[in-house]
C-alpha cells in the first residue's frame, strides 16, 4: 500500500524543497541587501541610503524603581552660577614637573588656554577668572544649560578643562618637561543671588591672588637669592604687612613689586570679544580677514568699576 502513496510523497517532498529553496534565496537576497546598505552600495554598485533606525527607549521593567533614589540637584533659578575648578595635589604636581617658583608663566599660560577652551565650548559661560591652579567660571543667571543640574554642569566643565590641560601640555610646557603624572581637578558650583554678590566673589579671588603672590614673591626671594631655608624665610615674614614685604623685596633684592607682570599680581580674566582674524588666503597670498567673537585673556583690575566693568557691561547684562 505504501507504494501507492510513493508518487504523492515524492511530489510533496519536491514541492517543500522548492518552497524552502525559494525562501532561502529570498533571505539571502535580503541579507545581501542589508549588508550592501550598511556598506553604502547595492549589488549594482549604486549608492544606497541606509535605513534609519528608531532611537531606542529604556525598556520598562520591574527594576525601574531604582530611579526614585536619584535626587534632583537643579541649581537655584535666577542666580548667577560660579563653577570653581581647582587642582588636586598641585604642590606635589608642580614639584614633580619642576615648576619655576614663585610663578611659572608656562603653567599659567596653560591654565589660561584651558579656560579659553571652556568658554569656546560652553556659550553660557560669560567669564573666567584664574589664579595659580584654580579657575572660576561664571554662568549667566538665566542659563538653562543642562536644566541647571549641578552634577552635569560641574562634571562637564571640569572634564573639558582637564582634557585640554593634558592635550595642550606639551604645547605650553615644551618638550623638555614631559607630563609625568595625571593632572586632576575638582569642581564645585555655587549660586550667587545678584550681580553685586557675584562681583564680591570675583573681588575676593583677585585680592587672594595679590596676597598670595606678594607673600610667595618675597618668600622665594629669601630662599633663592637670600640663601635662607624655608623655615627661616617663614620666620622672616611672620607678622609683616604688605608695605614691609615690599620693602624687603626692594631693599634686599632690588625688586620693585609694582613692576612685576600683571598676570602674576592680578590673575587672568577670560571673556569673549570681537576679534579680527585671518580666515583664509587668496590665490595671490593676500589674507582674508573677518570679525569673530572669541575668548581673550586679560590681566587687569576687576575690583574697581573703571575701566573693566564699564567697558564690558554685557557680562552682567
């Protein structure tokens, strides 16, 4: 009896094999087309646009409850935001890399260059003020940058500053001073309610710059030129005021503190200004100049109204 069904079984088997072959061929063509699309070409070597995929969304699951442990860290609205970036362990770091005492212009210029990159990357940063191994960045009181989330703002500004410190190191420190340790910076965000308080903050930092620089200038002069030990230099300066420190500098070492570079005495201010820069050259070599708004570094008094704040009212506008 099975022999009677043999032709029928053969027909069914042949039909099934044919269907499977067609299906496999179709899958093969689709696979080839998908592969070609990923490569940007089809079987006829013509340009093909890959199919856009919908963005993935986080799947809902029973584990999503952990989001309730995330706290909001949005900074107060309507307040000026200051993010202060400060070097971690830079006393040891500067000794390791042989920074000049009391001021290493190469290292200060490097800090200024990093600050310029921060202002270029984040338009809401209105001003930067730097001294030694720290920089303060002022964000406008109306900024909505990253929802004013402190963790987001601080982490991005600090990472931008640190990454550029490593990137630009050899350009400013030179080939004779290779980077031998990982530079690290911490950061914090503070809100100030009005322009007057913000200016008081900046005044505090610039006064701190002057006090520290004057002390360090005399301290290192006593050591480097006066032959004193660090302990002896500290004892010499104990209880002295600003006038007495200036007198020690001038009478013993012939140094007039007022003639020292403004960068050392007043720190660095980074703001955005319109500059005329070369954008390209014509065929005959003539430069093509254009106006561009870009970060610039100043070394001036920001305590008084005149001239800085009168010349740059847009910063607090």
